[in-house]
C-alpha cells in the first residue's frame, strides 16, 4: 500500500509545474548540458614543413631577429642561444654576424625592464671579441647616457656594468670618440646628484635615489665606475718612441715630421667650429691634455665637492670616494691649468 502511494506521487511530480520565485533563477532541466566553456586552439597561419633542419647561420639570424620580441622570456632565451653559439664556435672561426650588426640589436636592451634579460645581455657582451668593439663604440655610447640617468635603479646598475665592459674593451676609443668624454662624464656626475656649475636654468639637482635596499652598495658601485672612467681618460700612456725602432742619425727628430695619429690634429685652431663655439658635448677629445682641460673647467670642482660629502659617510662609499679622488690626483698631476 505504501509503495503504491509513492509511485503515484512520483508520477504526479512529473506533471507538476514548478513555481517561480522572484529573484531566483529558473531551475535547469535534468538533461541540461553546460555549453559556456570555450575551447582553446593554436592557429598557425603559415607552416613550413621541411625534411632538413635549418643551418646554424639561419638559426643565429633568426634569434637575432627575436631580440625585439614582445615577451621577455623569448628575448632572454634568444640571448642565451646567441651567447652559447658565440662561445662554442671554433677558435679561429669568425662571428656569425659582424659585431656592428650585433651591437645595434643588443645595446638597446640596456633599458629592458626585465632583469633577467639585462643579465643575459651582459653575458653576451662579454662573449664578443674585445678587439672588434672599438670600431663600433659609438653604438654603445648612444645608449649609455640614457641608461645612466634612468629612473629605475636596476637599469642604472646594469648600465654601469655595461660601461665597465666598454671601458675594458675599448676605453681609449670610448673617451676619444665624439661625446664620449663630456656626455658620459656628465651622466655619471648627474647620476650621483652633484650639480654642475656650467648648467644654467631653473632646474635644481637633487641626490639620486638608489633604492631602499643596497643604497650604499649602489652608490659605491657608481663611484668605482667613475674612478675607472677617470683613470682611462686622464691616465698618461707611454707611447712607443720612434728612436726605439732603430732610426738613428741622420734621421733626427723624425717624429716631428711624421703624419699625426690623431684624426683631427688641428682641432685646437678651431677652423671647423660653429660661430657660437659649437656643442662641447659632441666634440672629440682625442688628446689627454684636451680632456684634462675640459675636466678642470667643468667637472673637477663639482666632483670634489660631492666626494667630500661621500667621504663623510664612511664605509664602502668612503673608500670608493677615496679611489675617485686618487684617480683625479694622478690624472691631473701634470696639468698646468692653461686654457
């Protein structure tokens, strides 16, 4: 009897109309299928199927083109591949691409927001042949002032490491090329927040923030790089004497009649300068005496004032400031102060 009543109740439930309530969703039927999901698929517009693998030269060029990829992981992987390809090539084998072409693609990555990309970039730069960098140092110099005065602390730190690499590879070429001495030195000074006397305008210079973590280490790193740069630009180098090559009497004073090694040996005459004097930042200072004169006129006093404040902090910063002062004293020892 109970079983019969239950069966009648179940049959009656199938024909009952559900009562809808305000604010509640309509009940779904028992055979409802959820179709709200979306399927994901990888669509390849073009496919190139070949039985032979691409050559090493083709892969190298392909990864060079991927350096401008939008994803930082792809840029980092391409840099890693290029570093491995350069370091594992045979000893006497040339580079897969010229150094000038590579630097044109690599140096803009100095401002890359990814720390991993910049770290891998420095590894790749150290893998390049140092003797081939000097002829293309202008490509590196184009991005150095931008990175040294960047707002991000990590980018400034990576740019300092790139400057150290450039000075180690082609220091003479860097300080002697157009803008290499004044522009780089100005960027290093402004990075530490030291005001320059020859700068005019309503802007006031304030101390650069190196970040909450490692502020002392970052400032010491900048001062150490400044000392290295000053040693390269102001250090006296011993040139090979002409007499040591075996030229003796009657060929006396031969070095006075030889062609100068400088590309602009008559620059001191000012024959090709603009009427207003030209832009000093873009000038070439191939001679050590010219760099000493510009340094004494524009940068020596602001740097020494900043070093006095840095020495008072003591510790690693104080030692780095002392190394900068020593580089100035050694480089300007024989400077007579004449214009």
